[in-house]
């Protein structure tokens, strides 16, 4: 009688330590042909919360499992994906939605464990960094501004990107740090729910953002005077609004899952100042008209104290039926004096970012916008299009301001592809604009998919 030799799995990870946007090749070898191996991934993210995923694979005839070419036979994801063990992670014993490290200057560490039916184990670690070696972080607290500046390696001048967060508020340091790692001076500017600022988005003065743009031009001395504005969700709405309001200060607009309208304060509103229907933006002390301002078509809204329906974006379609109000609340994007990149998910269930992005593209086309306009519209992606190679499983979550649950939409797989594709698309857009001979004729690019 012969006994089966006991096999010992061995990890190979390439690269082990690199920026978070870089794909990894994860290989487990040393297995018997057709042997099953369970591979798990543990990552400690913000506030010490552990996120985990697991998938089982069958080794090939050489006793090898290669995540870049092998799909799992069971587990938390079900397709070929080099980084599926990362984007399929979920928080353990927590409802946390915080994906990043508490300190963006330190890497996220993921522990991989491979275990066979015989109980043989192997462990390895991989490191995902937001800030490349030499990137500098400086807190900005001047001229009334609250933000964080990330400066890339090497002598300037560098193009500048102002990074705005969405209705969760705060300062988007992870995105800014990664942009600096790719050669852009990135100013993550808080505008509410940040130290010294209002805890609510209600009645945010555009003059504050104007001060931030002027500070970026004057203090950062950007290469070629280039200052782009990038924002997501409410920050995407704000990026379009800033480009339309201060065209001489905004060289390009990058709008992730944006609104094409000015909306009320919604889930980030101050309950004492109108709550969901409160004013979001003011200029010269005057409130900008918004879509919930005595809207004649809206009979319900999803932030009335009850849990919203899974597709609460329906209220936005209802709101657009008041065409006179929608015309007053529309962001005049035709006033933008530079290139525009729009990024959306076709299954966005927070608000219809795909429709809104198409409305912006249509308006710019009608006005013969002379600059580059590009719209990346991702299949099976929802509202939470994020940085690449992070967990994409949080399809529903509690709003960080109102604490009311809402639905992002998409699928984990679709969101992961959109995370990677949108980041690559944004870098290509910026490189096109800031590289030699980049100011070419306007053109459009079809939707791009990317491996995850």
C-alpha cells in the first residue's frame, strides 16, 4: 500500500511591497496535482478592524495555483481575478466601511494563508502603500483652509490636483497620497466635517473653495498653471460646480459619480437648518437653487427617518420631473473652460450618476465645448467607485453623517473593475493633459474595462 506524499504549499508574491494601485501575481506551489487548497486574506484596516476573505482552489497538473489565471472552485468570489482575495474582503464582526489605514503614510498589511486538507499551511504578507518613498505630507491650516498637501518626489513644478471628498465629509488623504505617488501635487481639501469646520454640508460657501483654488495657484506654483479639481459623489457635484463658477481657476474637472444638478443637503444636512431639504451651497451669502427646493414632483424622500428602499435613487428621477426647478438647479457646465472627465456606475443606486454624467456630456456637446470630454461608464458598478484593489463588497452602508442606511449598488466584482478602470482612466486623462503636447483637439473615449 502506498501513501500519498504530504505536500507543503509555498507562496510567491510579485511584487510583495508596492503601491496600492499595482496588480500582484499571487502563486501557491508545492501542491499535489488536483489538490485543493484554501487561501485566506486578512487585513487590518482603519480603527483596527480586520477584513477577511477566503477562496478554495484546485491545483493544476504541476501542483500550482496562480490567481492571475485560476478561478476559485468556491469561496468569496467566483472568477479569475489576480486580486480577488483583496476586493472580496468583508469586515469581521463589524459593520465598518472604512477601507484604508488610519495613517496613509503607512502601508496596509495583508496576511495570506494557504491550507491544504492535510493541514499543511503556508503564510505570506503583502504590503499596499498609498505614499511612495519620498512623498511628503503636510497639514494645511492657513487662510481658513483645512486640508492636507501631498508633494511628489523630485523637483517641481508639478501639476496640481485638488481632491474633494463626498457627503461623508473629511479630508480624502488616501486618494491625494496616491496621486502624489504618481507625480501630482495633491491638495486634499476638507470643506465640512473636518477640524474647525462645520460638521454638516449645509450652507457651505463657495468662497471657501475659491480660496482653496487661489491658494493652490499662488502657493503651489503648479506646472503650466495646471490646477485640476477631482471630487466624488457630492464632491463630484462640487467639482463641476467649481469648474462652472470659477473657470479661470480650474484647469480640468474630474467628477466621480457626480450630480449634474445642485442638490439639497440630503444625508449630510444639519437637522436644525432644513435637514435633507436644506441649502448646500451659497455664494455671496445667497443660497444656490437646488432640486429639493419646493419641488412640485417629489412626494416622498428616503431620509425621512425610515430605512430607504434599496433603489432610493428613484427620488432623483421624480425630482427631475419638475422641469422648471431642474432648469434652475442645473449646474451650468457649459461655463467650464477646460477638459472634463466623468466617471459613473450604471447600477448606481444612491443617485443616477450615469444619467447625470450623460446629461453633462450632452450639454457640453450642444455648446461645442472646445476641450477634451471623456465619460467612463462602468457596467455592474454602483456609487462607491473607489481606489483600486480595495474591498468592494459594501453594497449597503450607514451614511457617516445622518447614520441612515443607504444602498450603493453594483456587484463586488463590477465595483472592483470600476475601481481599477476609473483610476487608470483618470491617470491617463491627467497624463494626456499635463504631458508634452497634451493640449490636443477634444475627443471622446468609449467605456473602458480593466482587469482586477
